[in-house]
């Protein structure tokens, strides 16, 4: 009887045939721009499929054409990524913002309305407010504490609720760890959809990665990642990913073909390497983060800690946390007592933890969101998000937990 292996077991071999690569145990890097057809008829058939000119025949597969369209490294990577999210298909991009912007461009058209959760990553916020208006797309935000009724009122006030094209949520939110109810967003999408107009739900799952959360299983239509983060996980590549059902992913991949924003074979190869250790890295990071959060939570110089593992069982968010996530993750943000001066003193005094943006890597990283990743957001909106002068964000790595805590402790000791 054939066993249904778990994703972490299949990451070593799924989708790869050693006999096609001289028996190499690992997939080589296919550093080529184009691929040779056996016949002109074969080339014609491949292009018909690639450009959507006809449906696939039974057991027919799209052959290799050109590395902007497909490449062995890209295809094997995308096949493996689908296993984590239980998606029909995935598409990998040259950055997280490339993945996000492609989804927004494909599923929003001039005259449409975008509903998005706030806070969201600074780059996403910038694209929403600075680019989408140029193509005639309006956007309106809601916040984690807003109920479905609150959001419906926000939509009604826009006068464009019937044009709601996409609900885009980032949960947990960067950098506050605020949680958005995916099932509520599904209900909203269904309510504002009609026979000739479908509202989709897209979830940015970067903070939790495909190990700790499965938005597609909860009902989301699309999931996006900055694959630079946990999926890549070694601070040595830039990439993004989108997952979803076959129908929607055809649209995403078609636009990617013509935007030309897929990853290179070398980046895909690096990501294949990273997938082999994804689960054990993320398990270690979450275990470490819980210990660090517990330490911070009782420290006299810390005002408040934002970490999913510290949500009180009596909190209205606890049930939602347990429903959407299977671990508290590796992202911690906390309010240091004081302001920017005290936050900077803490950051400048770290030794083991690196002062750098990004997250989800093997090394622990710390940064100051207000003046770094979220600096371009309008100040009042930033304050509304909770991105204040005394907020510090820390991404916990795979180092020894006691060493991380020691570094945090000695850095806090320097703060007057």
C-alpha cells in the first residue's frame, strides 16, 4: 500500500526524476534560456497550451519552452510548494512584492474597490496608496478590531461596495501580530459577489509561513508569501510565491509570463534546498520565540509584548488564534518603555541579534518599524496601526534560546 507521505518527507524528492539528470541525487541548476523541441509539431503543441489556446488533452503536460515560461527548477519548486498549502498550483516570483503586485493587478481593474486590512507591510501599503489610484482602483482599510458589521458600514460609505473586487488581508499583521478573521472575510466576499462579479479573498501568510497556517483550507482564494522569509529562510535570496486553485493560478501565471517576473533557475534551486529544512527550522524558531516572549513579558523595561503565544485564553482573539494557527510563530514585537531614543539604544546594544530588516531567517533579526519598514506610511495612519516610536520588531532565529535571551537582556540593561 502506498503511503501518503507528509510534506516534510516529500521535500527531498517530489517532482524530480534523477534519471533525467544523469542520476544526480539533487536537481541540478538548469541555467538555460531556452529548450530544444524534438519536432516543430511538438513546439506548436507546447505554445498552444502555454498561451491558453486550447485545453490539455488527457495526460498531456506542458513541455519546456523558455525559462520565462517554465524551467525544471521552477516547476519542481512550484510542485513542492503546493504540498504545504494543499493548493492546486503555485507560482514563484522574483520578490514578495512582485507576487503581491501581480495578484493586485490581475484581480483588480479600473473602477474596482480594494478592501484591505491595516496594518500591512509598508511596501504593500505604498503600492495600494501610490500606484493603484493611478490605474483607477480605490482602496479602503479596516482594522483588526472591526466587526463584520463595522466593515460593511465602511464599504457602504465608499459608495462602491458593488465594485468590491478583492479583499486583501495580512494576518498576523506586520509588525503588530494583530489577527484578522479569514472566515469573516470569506463571508464578506460571498455577500458582495454576484453572478457577473466575483470578490476574491487573498491572504498574505508571510508571518506564519506554510507550516503554521493554511489559509486555503480555511476558505481563502489565494495565498501570497514573501518567500524571502521563512520559505527561503537563509537571508541569501529574494523571492515571492502565490498559491491557489487551478482556475485562478492560470490567471496569475499568465500575467507572470508577460510581466516576466519569475525567479531565476539559481534562486529556484536555492529555494529547493531551503524547503528540505523548512519545518525543522520553523519549529525551532517558534520554540525559541516562545521563550524569548516569556522573558520580555516580565521585564521591567518592557511595556507590552505582541506575540501570539501570549494571547490570554480569556481574550476574544484566543479562539481565533487557535482556529487559524497551529503554532505561535517566530515574530515578536514589543513596546519598550520610552520612545525612539530608548528603542535605538536597545537595538544598538545587541550583539548576537543582527540589526536588519527582513524576517524568518536562521539568524535572529531586529529592527525599528516606524523609521524603517513602515517609514513611508502617513504618520497618523501609522499611529492608528500601533506602529509607534517605542515599537521594536524581532524575528527569532535558530540560535540557542538562552543565548538570544542573554543578548536581549544585556541590551535592555543599557537602556536608561
